C-alpha cells in the first residue's frame, strides 16, 4: 500500500469523538523499538500507512505476518495494542537458486529413474508461492511435481525413455516454475544433462535432521557442528560434496559449510534479538551427481548483552512551581531487547529531588512530584533515571531529564528596611533628592520587576503628591516643593512597591521625613511694640536700688533649637553704666542705685540676636523716666492736645489724681501692716513694670531661656502717651504679687525707701 493509505479508523473503533480523540494526544509507538509503519491522522482519526510495508522482509515465509504497534493516549494514560495483519500480494516471481542446473546421468539409468531438481524459491506465500512446474517438450524426460510436508512443491526429472550416450551425450531442458497469483508470475532455469556411466548409489546422511545450540555473539569461525554422509560407490562416484540447498541469502551469509569436511562455522555476527533460530537444508552430492538432503536446525541462546533503553515519551516542561504534590509531569518507557529474566527491569531516580517514578502500564512509568516546588530555591532539576535488568551480570543505563520550574507571582516585593527616614533642611530646592527606597522581589522577570509609587494621603490638608514624588523605577524620592520648618517639622508617607505579576503583589513601607531648621526668621520683639507714632514709657522710681527690675524686653523667634536661642544686648543708652539687661532673660535692671545726678529721661536701644549661622537680629527702643510721680515730669505736664480738647483733658487729669490719692492711702495702710509683720516686700518695685499681655501672639509658647515671657510676667497694665495730655489706664494685674499702677506711681521717695530698705523679705510671702 502507498504511504498515506487508510488502514482503519481508530477513533471510531475506540468510540471517541474526534475532538476528544485529538485532545488526548494519540500517537503510535513501535513495540520493541521497531520501525513505525503506521501513523494517525488527528483530523479524521484514521490509521494510515506511514512507511512501505514489505511482508517478505518482515515475516519471510511465515503463514501469518502481524505488525505489532502500540497506541498511546494521554489524559488519562491508556495503551492499546494494534495488530496489523499484512496480507501477501503476488509481487515476487519464482526463482531458482542457479541459472543453470547440471545433471550427469549414466546411460544405464532405467526408465522411470527420478532425478531431484529441487525447488524454486518464491518469497510470497500461499497461492502466491510456487504452485507448479512445467518442463519443455523433449524426447527423454518428463516432470513429476511433489509436495513436501510443509506444503512446498518440488519437482523431479523422470527418465521416460532410456538414454543412449552414443546417440546423444548432452541434453538441454527448460524448466519453468509458476505461482498461483494474479497475474501469474514464473521463473525458468536451463537443465543441462550430461549422460555418464551408471552411478547407482546416492550419498546417505548420518542423520535426517541435525540440531545444534549456539550462544549469540559467538566469535567468528566458531565450529557449530560437522555433518557427514556416505556413498557405497567407489572411486569418483563415492566422492561427496556438501552444500547448502534452498537457504535464504541472509542465512547463507551467517554460516559456512565446508564442501569437503562438512564443517558448519560462524562467518557473521549472531544476534538473538534479530534471529533466534536458523533452519537450513544441506545436500550431499557424489561425484556423478547423485544427491541426498538433510535438515540443519541451529537454536541461538540469549545472553544478557543489551542494556535497558530508556525513552522519554512525554514531558511537561517547564512545570509551574505551584503544582500540587502527585502531579504527573512525564511518561517514561523502558525496553530491554533480551528475553526472559534478562529483560526484567527495575527503574529508579536519584535521591534529593522532589520527584518519584510510579509504575504504569506495561513498561511505562509516570514521573510525578512528591513535594512543593519553589523556583526561588531551585529553578531547574536534572533528574537522572536509572534502569537495571535482572541479567547476570546485570546491565544498566541512565537518562538525565532536564526539567525547568516556571515562575509564578508568589512573592511580594520586600523592602530592605522596615522603615526609612529622610532628613532635609527647610527652604530646600524643589526636585532635590531626599532618600531612596529599595525593595527586592525574588520572582522571575516581570514577576520580579518592582514599581514604586506613593500611597494617597494628606500632609497638612494637602495631597502627599504635592510634597513628594517617587521614581517608579529607582525608588528615589524627590521633594516637589520647598519645605518650611515653621509650618511643620516632620511628616510620614507610605510608599508602595508593586511587582508586574498577574495578579500583582505589593508591600508598603513608611518613610518619615524630618525637616531641619535653618535660621531664616529674625527675632520678633513683642514688647515694647510700636503702635503708630506712639511709644512706650517706663517709670523708674528714684529710690530704685542696684539690681532692681525696671522693665523687660520680650522677643520670640519662629525658628527652633539654637536658631531660637535669643540673647539681649544694650547697644546704646543715655547712661552706659546705669542699666544692664539679662543676656538671655531680657530683663532690664539697674546696675547701681539711682542718684539725683542721673538724667530723668533715659533712652535705651536694645538688640535681640538669635544663635543661628548667620545670626539674625532685631532692635527696639526703650524709654525710661526716673521719677516717683508723673507730675514731676515736665514733658508730660507741657504736652497739650488740640485746643478744642484741652479743657476735657484737664478734667480727666483731676479725676485721675483723685483716684490715685485714694489708692496710695490704701497702699500705705497695707505697707504699715506688712512692716509690722517683718515681711520683705522685695518685689514691690517689680510690680511697677507694666507689660501688656495683649502683645503675646497666641501661637508662641512659654519656654524658659528662649526669650518668651513666662506667665508670671503677664500684665494687663498699659502706659501710653499719644497726645499732648497724658492718658493712663490701670487694670488689675494677673499676678497677685504685683502692685497696681496707682500704688507704683504715687509712692514718695520716703515710701520707697521704707519698702526697699528691708531687702531680706521673700517675694512669695507678699500678697496685695
């Protein structure tokens, strides 16, 4: 049959639909690793001819010629045996072993003497084999056709008329052999008959059938056996010649037969797996052509000369790392061409791999997983499969299967640190680098590619993206804007690292941004504070002793740390040695007792500096009046307001003096009582300082040592001069230890001398 010819429909025979049949990956395997003569059409399910099939080459003279093939189906694994019976066609003509047959017949041969001509060989079988012989018309011979026990036909030349050597020495006959095929084929041979003297004895073999046993792979020239025949004739008629008769070309090339001695020897390698036995016909011919025949049967014994052959029939490669234990990843087939015990095989794989072999159908094994795979730990495996037979000595073979593990996205990115901190000075340039985050993902390719992004959030009510940005590829974090330490000192953002897997995995990390302060804010003086063209004036009693608190400069700095450490300095004063200011407190005190020679009006220029680099500063003017009574101040007496308001101002002054007198009388009584109790009214003078709490902004905290006024120095007493007449407002102080303005301004020098004379009193013990 031609290649592609349809033998049958396997899908229909198995009862499978074509879609299901194709999905199960059918394929044809040859048993014992023989050639593949058939194939499968996956579209139709037909079994088709794959290679030319020569019945004579496969089965020689066997009556039944069967090709054994195997059909393998997967999912689930099934194995079906296919037996294909090869039918013979008449494609071979009968052939004689020789082109010319020579016979020597004694002239005394009697009528009816038979001469064996042998038989023609036809590679076909049955009716297509040799069915008969015919002899061309002649005067002396006729043909007799006989059948052997195995059904082979052979012919004999029968003497029909006596020979007369003197009349005719040689006779040529044409013998034709024909088969029973359609169309019929035939072959011819010429028989050359030489008439001789009579030879009435034929050689006789010692055995009709000779049998021998020979192990395969026997060395060349090994003696198998010796055949012998005898002839009762004498002389030339008794000389016997041995030879093979009706032996195929393959067999004749394996053994040799010595024509004189009858020794049968090995001339070609013997392989049990190819031919397990040989059957040949030998002949013994005497010198005048009489011949006899015997059979020679040689059995080949098997030795363990074939190692198992390992074939990988199917392999899922690569295999996903998340497959469950017990998953089948491959199909292995093991064959051993030896026989019986020599072909029994054991299979195993090396230790230390999460795989094992499970026996399946016939000589098939399934390679399955035994544990969980992790590509991040082991990315591929080299699995060595070893097959060992049961022969003596045993033979083994190995095959290494490379199996790659395919990655899945099972690992989220992991940051190198649990949290990150970035430090930046305020007033930074937008776009400057703050820090970088780094995350690693052990997965492969896109599953391990990390992309960084900021999680949505707010900082001081604004989106976090308006403050920071992160490079999606490198993880570098940049500032989007310039930061101001005075607005906020630190904030936190969440950075997400996401891989490119499907579905993507991610993890977050906290990035804390700390803003460091720079000295970008000058000190702000809260007191004294100018209000338009008016100025603040402090009244200093003439009886003030050295070290007495006169006033205090209050300043704050919006910076922090050393940038907010304020120091106070008097840069200019009317009298350089009269007043001093606390370096860090800002308290203005007298350096010595006030004398009569001191100028009544003292002007101080105070500079407030911070501790930053470079240092920033601010200045203010402080006006001090050395007087016990406002009436003694000529500048205040002569100040006049507009003409239309002068009369009203006079009334106000009179009312103020009356009220002050009342309060001074009350204070004198209290001072007398305290003097009797031996108290120390040291802080009476401290109450003379009027500091407005209204000048303190609500966003400044009370901190010692930074120039911010403590709560014990907050007052609601104001002294203003903004016109030609003096307006005074006196309000009760928040500090119970402070005197009212009336008590302070209305004291006489004697009263102050009484108060300050006792300097051992404790300020905490006075309460007014």
